[in-house]
C-alpha cells in the first residue's frame, strides 16, 4: 500500500513569491509550484496532499497560536495519513520543532519539519531536495517523532538551532547526534531508539504564557531588568556564560535572581555555548543561581527551554512542578 503524507505549508521561504517588499508567502502559490514538479507524482513517491495555514506566515511572525494550529491540523488528520511534513520558515523553525515535540503527546508517526534558504520558484534552490527527502523520511516511518530535515541531515527537532543566515547548511544539533545522514541512501542512526508512546495521541494546546529570555553580557546591569520581574512573569531563560556563570559575587544574590525567587518566576539557566552542559555550582559565579533555586537546563537549547516553559505552564502545573519537570527529560530534549 502506498504511504500517504500530509504536507502542511505554514509559510516561510520555501513557498514564497517575489513581492514589492522582498520575498513573502502568497496563498495558493506553493500548490501551483508543486503542480509543476513532475517528480513529486513519480510512482516511487508517497501519495500526498497539501494544506495551507491561513494566514501564511514568515516564521518570524509565529506565535504559540500558530503552533496550536499546526498541532490541530495534525490531530485532525492523524489517522488518515502515515506521516506529516511541515513546511516552515527557517528563522523560528527550531522553536516550532521544539514546541511540537512537547505538544504532540504520544506521537507515533513522523512529523518532519523542513523549509529552505532559497524559494522553490528560483531555478537554483534547496527547497526541492529538502522537500523530497522530508517526504521520503515521513513515508518510511522509521523516525516517529518531531524531526527537522535540512541539507541532507535529519535532526531531533528539540535539539536544533539555526546557525547560518544564508548558508544552505542552516541547522545544527550541537548536543545530539543526527537521527539520519542523507547521502546516496538514508542512513538512520540505529543507536537512537524510538520510544513507544505511553497512551493515545493528543495535542496539548499551548497558551500565551508571559516568559522571557535574557542574554548575559560583560557589564550587564541586572537592575535594569528588575522592573520586569513581577509575579506576572512566569518564566525567564537566562543565557549565561559557559557552564552557567553570571557576573556577580557568589554570595550576593543578584536583585534579579532574588525577585524571581520572591515572585515565583521560574528561572532557567541555559548556556551561550552551543556545546556542553550547564553545571550550577561548579564556579563561584553560578553558586548564587543554585542557592536561589534556579533551574539547570543542562544541555537544552534556548529554543527547547522556551518551548518547554510554554508547554509546562500550559499544562497547568504550578511553579514548583514546572521547576522539577524542566530538569527532567520529557521528549529527548536534554541529557543530564
Ligand atoms: N524569514 C523566513 C522565515 O523564517 C526565512 C526562511 O524561511 O528561511 O519565514
């Protein structure tokens, strides 16, 4: 039996057209383009249908509500298709991949996110290769999780980060091996097991939880950020130096940390380094964070930490439970 794949176009370069203000997504344009690519209807390809999000978005404009819209489409068509390919802009692709890895609970089918750096309508483009490969991987069904396919690599979705503004090799998963390498054949990494779902597939709807990211830099005046640390701020991801270090004396609880603590804001410590893990308390400069009950993100990307905060608070957990769960591996997003 031929496999059936649902393509979900959310917007992004891959299906964009030229407009007065530069590339922009256009309703129906990708459908037309794909109709002119005979190889997509080759007998060796899976059967497919295309659905478009309304409105189509440059991924810079995506919010949690758009993540919900993607999840809802997948839920609605879950039984009718063997796999899903989400066509998406590269700018926030790693955030969406992370968010879906949490919100698509008990997923047991491939959800492959891809896009391109050059639009498909251009003669020289990376979109067609990315699309064909993502469709084949979605049809093969070996990877039954949210994965990101780009430039001949298949990454775990919640381990990715965009590393290049213009190079075709736009993504990396610095703390996790590739799920597959795509050469003359698709070489799946057999060392990475696919976990069996623990229940029926469902989509956790995400809410617009007030959270933030602060990137630490030499000379940062933490007091400037004090004002935003109110009880309405549910979580902050602090991108620290190295293994979790921030400027400040070890025993002096910084006002920002103290305020987060007082107001029950979950303070998540990520690293600005692409590789390696956060380890609070290794240096004096991270001791204050540890003592103030900050959460260690270990080797999670900032994208995954943000998505996980959205997810856990949307599930309705209280701050203490969120703190506990942030440090647990829920969807393959961290290694302790
Ligand atoms: N700005 C575009 C987007 O993220 C870039 C891309 O698709 O690569 O939608």
